C-alpha cells in the first residue's frame, strides 16, 4: 500500500517582519496565498526511512533525515510509538530554495500521507502542532487557501478570498538561503526602529473582494530589500515583469523567486512570454490561487 498527497506552493502577498526576538526568530504578519504549483509526496512501507526525489532541481533536495518530509515522518511516528519505516518519494515541481515553501510543502505532505498510511488518526490540531514544530511555513502548507500567519508565521487565521488571482512566477538562476536573508534584514535594519508587524486591512479587503487592482496596490514584502541586497539581479526581473504589464511584482517570501500579479489568465500568459524573452530569469511558471492545502490524491 502507498499513499500520495499533493501539496501547494505559496506566495506571500504581505510579509511584514518585526525586529529579531531574543530567540532569534522574528514576529511576522504573513499573508499566505496557496497557488497551483504542487509537489506530490508518496509514502510506502519500507524496512527503514528512505527519501528519494525526482523533478526540477531534485539534485538540490537533501535526501537524509534533515529533509522536512523525513522529519515529519519521524515526528509523527514518535508521537504514536511507531518506527518511521517508510520510503518517502517527492515528485518535485515547486522551485527549490525559491521562497515558495517547497520544503515546507514536502513536510506537510509527508505528515498527512504517513497519518493516512499508518492509520494514526491524528487530529487536525495534532497535525498542525507537529507542523509548527517543523517550521514556520509548514502549517500553512497543510491548510492552504489563504491565511494570516502571526507569531513566527505558524499561528494561522484563515482568510476569505472572493475570487481567483492569476500569478506569474519567475525562477532565478540560483537559490537564496532563508536564514541568510533574515540575517541581511537584521543588518539593514540595525539601529532602526522596526515597527510591530501588522496585516494590512486594505490587503485583506482586496483578497475578500477578489479585486486584483486593490491587491496590487497593497502587496508588500519587508524581506525584499534584503533579498535584493544579496541578489541584485532580481531588480532586473522585477523591472521586466513590470514592463510586461504586471499589476504588481515582488520577491516571494525570502526569494529569489519573483511573483507578478496579473489581471487575468490572458495577461498572465503575456507577462510570462515577456519574462521568458527578457533573459532575466531561468524559468517562468503561471499559476492561480487560492489552491487547496495538502490533499490525499491516491491510496
């Protein structure tokens, strides 16, 4: 028997970042939107814990117990007195180290798949608790849709979305380390009065109304200056997307993927073509959101 779970990527339509806390984390107001780029995680009984991966950039994915999918299997097994004897296979389509929570998605996918395979019957609360232990973005990967994440991003409140938003994602030539981007944020804001992170009411209203123009006026990412400082070439990609007619463009999360909001699917296709021709990025993908969270698609 095996179980396969499909889990979405995310874009941060707002990422407000507070000053570093004593524990090294940052308080966030993180508005997540799940989008239709997916990884699939398949778990199969095995003699021990093993991770394999296939797909774009699969060579960059760790296959040891540091992989979030492996950590998720271990965490669930420990809670239920089991051995994590599974083969975890990740069919990768979410960009690696791209600021779209691909690793977090794999963790959430493995957790839900192992729960189904082992019949542990874990409650939604227990699954979310494990997700929060694994990382700040993992709970949202389980939930999907749209949500406001507070604390370090793991405390979620689901948000209403009144329509479908079209996005274009430009993948960069190399990755960016999330811890490195936060360290650069701390360096750039050293000595400054960093305000407490608060969700934009205008942005939440735009999501609820399904209004792409209002959303474009409200999107923001406090990590963008740090990502551009470490990866200046991203400015060229942002400029190319803007010139192609995007309503808004921003670095997705900690980057280096850049996300462009389009008015509709036709505009998204045109923006994607222009970005491919610009020579400022490696690949381009089109997707829409919101998308469902981790979902069992085969058993």
